[in-house]
């Protein structure tokens, strides 16, 4: 829980974090990057034949 100490507020690590990243974040990120690469390849093949 946040507490005031002097002229500032101290938070514990969970409160200061501003959100949970989740356990599958790296898989979502890798999948998104793979889809972008596939999309660029599709556009490149369509554009350059």
C-alpha cells in the first residue's frame, strides 16, 4: 500500500509496476513479428512479381 514519507510517496514493487505483462507475452510478440515479416514478404512478392 502506498505511504507518504516526508515529501514523497513510497510504493511497493507490485503497485509501482503499473500492470502485469502476463506469462505469454513473448509468444504474442514473436507471433506479431512473424506476421509482419510474412506480410512484408507477401507485399514484396506481389509488388515485384
